[in-house]
């Protein structure tokens, strides 16, 4: 009986020590929270350019792994090809905005239009992406408001603006991809009553397309063309040339749309 009491007292003592330690840790945690506050991510304001840059960087960072996996087999086949690509910064991003002329784009109408246009919703990134026949992403469409993703289940929300961007440094044919982006941008703006803006949030003009976008696109397009000429894949080159011929015929039409949109925005501004 005496041994049992000793064991019982020992267990009670251990339990009391554990309770004191737990209570001390709890009080320490409460004290730290009261003194230093809870660490939470800062909420960027709607329309903040810094927030929008973070949106694009976040999407592109998450996409890098997927892009590397998709291009790994192509890189292996072209291991003996001399690379003439221009030096690449961390991210080469061509960004165009579509801003609503009224209170915003209804998510249901926007999502329906994007799906009808052949864009695919990426569940992991929570953005829309346009892919070509080779499986490469031509461009992405994200919300221009932080955190830059779409809630596909909430179709009744109003979206003030969207961001359409491409990564020419990761594309086999950046010129073709850019004109697809430009054409889709004008289609969305026309269908949903929006205005097309450049990366500085100014009305996109023909001069801006040439100076801000084509100058970058052409740099990578020339590099890809020179690299492709050294490739042993003749069939792939011929297919690319045929596609280029088709899209070159549409370039003047797309740029003309840019000129018309710019003139329309000027007229509306003058009328107001």
C-alpha cells in the first residue's frame, strides 16, 4: 500500500509539473502576441501597380516548373544545337490590360467568353491560359486586382480589369504568340465593352505596340528563327513557316484594330 501511494504521489507531481510548463508556454505566447502582434501578409490596395507586378511574378514563378517539364524533351533533342538566344533577365513579361468602361466585367460573362475562345482554366494557378498546338502557353489572363486569381465558382462577382500577359523568353514562336494575345485582347474588349491599355495604363496605340512590345518580341523571334535554322527537325520548321505565313496576313488586321480602338477612346474622351 505504501508503494502504491508513493507511485501515485510521483505521478501527480509529474502531472502538476507538466501543467505548470504548459501554462507558462501559453502565457508566453499570449504575451508575445500582445507585444509584437500577429504576423499577417499585407493586403495590397486594389489597382496598386506593385500588387499587380507581384501577381504576374507569382503566376510566372509557379509556372516555371511546369514550363521546364514541358520543354525538357525538346531541350534534350536539341542538345547539339547552338543556342543564339539573347541574354535573358529573370522574367520577360509583356503585359496588356483590359479595363471595363463601366462598373466592371461580370465574371460569368467573362469566363464564358474566355472558354468559348478556347482558353483553359488552370486549376492550380487559378488563371486562364491559351495554349497552342504544341502545348506551349501563348498567354495568360488574370485578374488585375490582387491577388490576381479567378474564383471560378463565384460567377456573379464584378471584375474591374484583367491582365493579359505573355512570356516571350519561354516561347518557341513569340511573334505568333503575341499576335494571338493582341487579337484576343481586342476581342474581349469589344465583346465586354472594355478599353485596352498598355503596361503604363495608357490607351494602347499602334506606336505603343511597336515600341513597347514588338521591339521585345522581335528580339526573341529573330533568335528563335536563327536557332530553328540549325535544327535537324525539317518537318517542324516547315509547319512553323506555314503558321507564320497565316499570322503574318493577320498582323496588319490586328494592328488596324489597335488603331481603331485608340481612335475610339480618343473620341470618347473628347466627347466627355
